[in-house]
């Protein structure tokens, strides 16, 4: 793109976007010439166009990312990538180095010869990022000093060992250090937040601007807790920009959500971070899902299945065809159960193919696919493609619509074992959920092998767990169940190994296997209560019973039981398991 064409396009967009009128544009051009400035410099210096508006416009004109150098995070380790003399002569500044690619700030990235010179001088592939000319000059002055002075060597004394790069593992973390004042305070702050999140076993990091500060919260054992970092609100954009750079997101986009990922190493193991940004009225909120591979090697023995439920589940998953479902709300551990099951089923002679959104746990020897709605690769279309891959076992990350549900059932009826998750409150409700999605009852009864429903609960810390008395509130909530739990409740007192008496999570489960009686009722369109009562005849027990067993074993506190599950209406001695007259119900 030639310089004249670029200038013309900038002027055209300024008018088209109603940032300027034709008359004010002519006046600005005249003033820019008189002051020996570029047009974009003139408009932003005088305040006629905001910096964000101009950067958005330049990014469109040059078709490259843009950034505001007033908030960019400086990395002194990359200064040696470009000699000071070249940086001043070609008006370019190094920002970040990722693997073999150097990100450079440049005011006019349309000159290919300049880009080639920079690439040759740096000895690296160059990614240009457009910036404002006045900001670039100030940036060069601050990082290199005036062009006629010798540059100082960048100081590495304060660099963290926990440095990050987009999708690139780094050296192992050494001892944690507190942030200190140096040339990269925001870089060190972000590194510290990520490092502590991994060390404290957080599953999610929430970074959200408020009126007065930037709030940082960690989700530990399922509960959000605010971390006292005391980050001023003035650093909000800088922190968000740093995270965007690490996750290869466009730092110029602030008004629409983006998704990315970061890969790092900590204490010799890989950790993946799934990054999501969301624009709010106070600025962008960032949520990072922490996928620590050391803590995601789930097995059927490690997810909290009782001996009875695990035995019945293993019998189901050894079937050669049919549908097996795992249900529960978001964050209930469904993916953990599904992947623990896949690990148990994985053998060289078995072809396992998955379709997920997104791929959270990578398993060797298993073909894992990821939904991409923008590319037209949905659960339904992906599932059709999987059927042409000669699969033995299919995992569908989530059944969301009738088309996906129908294809999954058809796949099960044609000789495939299908594992899938579904949003339903309990196991019997999954039947109604699938029929609501349009699966015919007669096909569902033939395909469905069983449904596992689950929740995640916090475990009592094994180091400080002790006998505990039920408080008045728990007694009131438990009602007739109080006597059942009196004397067996335990609770963590709190110690250096836990968070408020809890350490880690486990699952509470219920498993409904499709017996012949249950299948008959499904075909007849029976309601949830009828199906549940018939399943009781074949060993089905509600999740509450599994949770009570974990309270008895000291794994679960009464308070945690009440936090996660609703109290059923009858205590154990009053529970009814009257058999269901299946034939009468089916013909009713």
C-alpha cells in the first residue's frame, strides 16, 4: 500500500466514521502541515479524535494489530533484539519476543522494505503493530534514550523466573518473589497472580475492574475468594493488555469478547490457561481457567465414586454400544468423569474420537476434535464426520440441541458406544430432557444404557479434620435428618495445608442404569417420579444417600452437604421403596 493511498484511506475513514466533517478534516490537514505533524498525530494531540478511535482506524487501514504505547508493558529483555541506531533510524521499537517472532511497534507498517530491514537486523520474524507517531518517539526516548547517547544495558536483576510466553513453555518456577518496583511492574504483577493461582490450586482467576480498584479473585475448591493485591484501577488496562499479549489476543479490541490461551511451565509441569475477556461498563473483565495437567490426570478411583456406583458404572462402560450420560450443572465435574472413563477404556485396538468445546484435557492416543461454530463445525456436523472415522467409542462434550441428541442416539443404535454430558438436575430428569429435545421415546429406551448425575463438594482437610457439633442453622435445615447426622459430623478446623478447613474436592453421585422395567417406562413416556421409583427396585439411590455416606466417612462436612444439596423430605427410616407396577404404568 503506497503512502498516498494510505493517507487517502485514513482521511476517507475519518469522514465515513463521522469522526470529522469534511471541513474539519481540511482544517486539520492544513494545521498538521503547518506544525510538521502527521494527520493522525495532529488529530490526537489536539483531541479531535481519541487515541482509541485513531488506533482502531489505523488497524483497519494497515490490516495489522494496533496498541496504545502509553499503557503497553515494557520488557527490557527484548531491547537487544534491535540495535538502538536501527530503532531510531527506522522508527520502530521492540515490544515482545515470542519464540522466534519479534513484535515491533511502528508508525507506518505499509513500507515492506522497512519491515524487511527490521527483520534482517533483528534476525527474527517480525510482527508489526501500528502505533501513534508521537507515542513511538516518546517510547524510543524512554527505552533507548536520545539517539546520540549510548544505550544502557537492560537490567535483568528483577526478572521473575516465572516468565510467560503465548503457548510456549518456559523455565521452571523457582521461589516465589514479591513484586518490586522495576521497569516491568505490571509484567511482574501478572506473573505473580498466575503463579499464586497455580500454587494455591485455583481453577479460575477472575480479574475485574471496579470503581476504585482492580479486583482479583481465585476460585479455590469451587468457591471464589478475593485476593488482597491492592491493584489500583489505573493499572486495569495495562494488566488486561499484558494478559492479551500472552494469549495472542488483539489488544486494540476492547468492546467485544475474545478467547485465547496461554501455556506455561511451573515446577516441571505444564499448565494451560484458557483466557476469556468480556467488556463491562467499567472496563474489560478477564477470566482465566487454570488447567493444571498434574491435577487433571483423573481416574475412576480418584473422582470420588463409591464402591457400589463404580462397579455399576464399569459394567455400563464395558458395553459395546449405547449411550451413557453424565449430568449436572456447569462446574459439577462432568468432564472429569468422562475423561476418567476414557482413560479406563483406552486401548490400542480401540478407536476413540471426541468432539469438545473446548478441548480441556489432552489425551495421548485419542483423536480429539474441537467445535468451531464460526467455521460451521458444530456438535451436529462434527458428530456426522466422526461417524465416517470408523469409531468404536465417541465422546460428545455436550448434547445441546435436538439434532446432536438425535445423531448421538442413532450412532448408539448402529454399534457405537457414545459418552456425553447433558444439563439435567438429576439422573431421572435426563430422560425428560432428551425427549424435550425431540428424541422419540422408543429410540431413547433402546439406546440409553444409564445416566450418572453428580456434584462437586469440598473435602475436609485430612490434616485438621475433627469432630464437630451441628450448629442451630444446620439442625433447622436438616430437620428430620438431624438425628441421623448427629455424632458423625466432622469439620476441618483450618491449618496451613487447607483453605478454611477444606482441601480439594470430590464428587457425590447417583447412577441410574436402564433396566428392562425402566426401558418399558421410558417407551411409555412415564414421568420422572415413576422412572425414579422403578429404578429404586434395581439399586438406584439419590445423590443425597451418597453424600450422607461421605459425611459418615468424615470426608464431607454437614455444612458442605447443605451448601450443595437440597434436603429431601424423608429421613432414611421413612424412605419408601414401594415397587412400581411397570405393566400398569406402561399401559396407563
